[in-house]
C-alpha cells in the first residue's frame, strides 16, 4: 500500500501528517500479514491491498478515540468496530487462513513449487509452514 493512496482516500494534500500516516500503514500491513499467516519475507498479495487501505482509513479516522467503542458529541454518534478487520473476515474467510492467500498468489507466482509451499503453505492440507 502506498502513502499516496491513503492520502487520496483521506483527501490530504499536504505532508504534515505523513509520519502518522506511515505509522498507520506500517501497523496495518503488519497486522494484516499476521492475520493472513504470512512469513515476514512474504508481501501481502496485491489483490488484498485494498484491505490494508480500508483499515488504514478506519484507523486514521479513529485517532484520538483509540480504545473507545463509541463516541457521541453534539448529537452525532460514532460506533467503532472492536476489530478493524471484521468486515473483511468473510472475504473468502481469509483471516488466519492460507487458502485464499494461496489462491491469490496463484495469479502472480508459480504454485505447486517447493518455494510456494515453503512461502505460503500447502493449501490442499491447509498447513502453513512457518
């Protein structure tokens, strides 16, 4: 995920918040990689990059309200999800599973090779090699 994409989604045109935006991107991509069960040396598949972007937007919008489940001010009420990735859990049931990752990677790498099994696990047995 690129900083420029996040800034476009948030309609930010200056560089004043780049440090916090880069930290949000870093933490979000690390969390998504963990949830996908990816090794540190393996990047998030491009087809799933939108998840990191959407969650980063959520996290930015929640700044100063971390740890809160809801917020009300002057008649406006905002409710935060307990887990920023919840709405994406149903997308192929990717959270914690290597199967969708294997399917996504199939479009960009050779699957069935020893390297793919080492990097992404054996999707037929749903085992992830760590």
